[in-house]
C-alpha cells in the first residue's frame, strides 16, 4: 500500500523560498513522481515531475527556473525547492506516485 506524506509548507514572502518534502512508502525507487497543486477556488494543476532515478525532470512553464524537483531514493523522499516565490504560487501542494496522492501541504506566499 502506497503512503505519501508531504511536509515543509508554510508562509513565505514574495521572493522567498520554501522546500517541500514527500516521504513515500511502497517501491519508491521504481516509480516516477510528481508534484501538483490546487489554489483556492481552482482545480488541481500539475507542477513538475521526475523519473524513477532522478535523471529526467519536467516542469510547467510557470515554475521553470524557480522550482527544482529532486529525489533521494536511499531515503524514499522527493523534494521540491521553491525559490522566487510569487503570491500566485499559493496553493496546497500534493505529491503523486503511481496514482496515489498525499494529504497535501499548504504554501502561502504573502507579504
């Protein structure tokens, strides 16, 4: 059974940084993973993804150059380094693995 637990969200000022983590159980190193987010009153949108061994990454245009996805297969953990945060990045961020989702972590960008 896959379990995903996100952490690291919080309040950041515009231009600031946060680092999200997603700890997974269940054949972590065999799966591609991704981050998605849901802003207030909006649908879920995909943010970025990473292949099973971390050699390939993919980003939506609205986070390219600001966010970095990575993973540590020894620790069954995926990360999202978010820099140059904007108010429009405010959302609940979810990690995904094999169609399973975590509970999400809230990111709020505000001065």
